[in-house]
C-alpha cells in the first residue's frame, strides 16, 4: 500500500514547517522563522514504522492573499455557471493566474489535490478573520479530507474555541490541538489517532506507526535512564589518591577532579541530546556550584567493611577488622590505631585487593578524594530534569534549555533530601566501576547495578 500523503497547509507563519520538524524529529528540516513566507517550495519528509514508510508529509508555502485568490477563482466561472469545489480548483490551476500572480498558492492547491488529505495548521492567537475563512473554503474546495491542527494553543488568551466554531461551519468537525514547540507527550499519538479515524483505509498503517513511535519513545527513555545511571555510578565510584600533604597542595587535584566530573556530565548531556535528536547548543550547562574533595570518610562504611569482611575471611579474621575503632584510624593515626592498622594492612597487603591498597595508602600518608553526595544528588536532579525537558520539547523549539527549572515530584524530593540509592552507596567502594578511572573494568555486576539504578528512575514516556 502507498504511504499516506499529507499536505501541510495553512496561512503563512502558522507553524507548518515547525510541525514537520516536530513530527520528523528533525531540527534541521526546512527553514523556520518569525517572518512570513519563509517556505517557498513544497518539500517532503517521511515517517517510518521500522522500514515501512507510513506517511509522506509535504510542507507547503503559506497562503497569503486568500481574498484575491477567491475572487480570481470566482472570476473564472461563466455567468450562471456552477461547478463543484474540485472542478473550480482544477479550472483555476489551468488558468494563467496559477502560473503568475498566484504561483505560490497554486503550488499549495496542487499539493492538496495530489495528497490523500491535508493538515491545516492554524495559529489560534489570531482571531478568525475573513481572509482565514476564505482560505478554509478554498482548501475545502479541493475535496480532500482536512484535519485542522490548532497551533499555539498554549498561548494565553488564544481564540481556539472561536476557531473550532468557524471550522465546524465549513464542515470541519474533527480538530486537533498540537503545539509544535511544546507538544504534549501524547500529542502526536492523538494526531495519528485522529487521522486514522478520518482516513479509515490508512488506519492499520497509522496504528503501526503509532506503535513503532511508542516503542521508539520507550527505547529512548530506557537508554536515557541508563546514561544517567552510568554517570552517577561513574561519579560515585570515582576516587583519586593524593599524597597526604597540607590542604593547599590538595587544591590542584581537587580542581582536576571537578573538571573531570564536569566533563563527564557534559558528555552525558550530549549523549542525551543526540538520543533525543537535539543539537548540542540546545542546552546550556552552567558549572557545578558545589563540589569539594572529601576525605575518605566512607572507607569504613558498612558497605566497604562488608566487602572487606568477605575478602578478609581468607587471610585475616574478619572480626579483627570489625573490632577496630574506625574513627581512630581515620581521625589521627594514634600509635595504638597504627599498630592495629599495621596488622590489618599486612593482611590486606597479602590479599592485594583495592581496599587493602586504600588502607595502606592512608597509613602511608595518602588520601583519597571522592565526590560528595550532594554532587550526586545534583547530577541526578539535573539529568532527570533535562530528560523531562527533552521529552516535552518539540523539534521546532528555538529557545535554549537552561537547567534551572524546578521539577517537583516525589522522585526529585527523594533525590534532594532522601537517602541515596543503595547502588550509589555500593559504588563508593568499587573504584573500578568508574569509567573515568584508569582501573575501569566493565563487569557484569556493574552493569546490573546500573540497570537497577536506571529502573528506579520514574519518567513518563
Ligand atoms: N511558541 C510557539 N511558537 C511557534 C509554534 N509553531 C511555530 N512557532 C513559531 O512561529 C514562527 C513561524 O513558524 P514556521 O514553522 O516557520 O511557520 P510556517 O507556517 O512554516 O511559515 P511560512 O513557511 O512562512 O508559511 C516561528 O518563529 C516559529 O518558531 C508553536 O507551537 N509555539
Ligand atoms: Mg514554512
């Protein structure tokens, strides 16, 4: 079966090209601008379900002078002659005017005649002027099913209701609102569902398209949550070991750490933009406000101890580790603590595992810098906010996304003030899980942790 051919028509500057960008998810389709008569030629684009071309969309130049056009069409009738709509349009298209004065308008009408149906894009910020009524009646004369698309419906004080009435008067009862810049998440599904009702023959193909697009949206979201989870795991697991010098000597490694985290976040953002098919400059990233190197105060957390306990069971008595006063070691390395720790370090040394090295590092005068919990919270919130914004953003949007809006829901509240997910706590004691680390190894366990963390994000498609 041939693809459904849809002509996208309407008054100039109503957002026809913007609608094509949004439906094709192609930010570079055609030219969009605030000045009228931007589109000068008919340009096609395709919508796929897998490999199947389901819809062919044709962007057309905007109609401008419907009053004179209607007069010109009427003038082609002999006195007393009656022709139905399509015959009137056909006669006009054969007339010299269609190749001169009304060349642009003729392109539009030819495209409607050559298509199965038309999407009539309407800017509901405008009142229903006579010229718009004339446009509608000319388009209706083409004898093709038309679906009016009410654009700019999110603008306060719009005339959407008056437009619906005016459309009903020319027999157009099925109407859809669809803001091309900030479409609702289910906007395009509703659009295709309306088309399926209007064009029964194409309904099965449109159903396939809807299903394919829903699957794509689900897959995109899944990838997005995995990207965020990987970022968080990478950052939580990351640690830098530095000599135990005075505070000022730590400034450089702290700066380097910050920079590294920033870059890692930026690359996650770019991956997300690519995934959602937006451009790199569609979002601005401000620097991370708070990020301080912090001492290895989680070294002896329950999780780290747990891991150590398991490993130590081969060489040292696990109980010996659990019995040490952790504060003593972390705090001041008193003689007593050092003695106990010395024995511990000996055992760990034998095992040669990363925890052993970390303990040794501390005892020999090394410190390790890790990223603070608050940064993890911040990273999570920013990325979740971004995905939410990208999901709601039409591909016709021209403004830049700035990560400052507050997203308020139980999930963000949890990230802001609740306990961090267990996966991140776990990552703290697995430096090798960080893709930023030279010791990085992508293990099955790390993958599972990322999957679990990703599954805990709740974002709607
Ligand atoms: N806020 C908002 N702006 C929109 C929307 N749709 C289009 N615009 C803006 O309206 C202007 C015209 O959009 P275009 O897509 O170029 O309109 P067009 O109908 O193709 O215009 P012509 O090709 O000149 O007939 C641009 O500045 C768009 O950014 C919308 O849904 N919401
Ligand atoms: Mg255009």
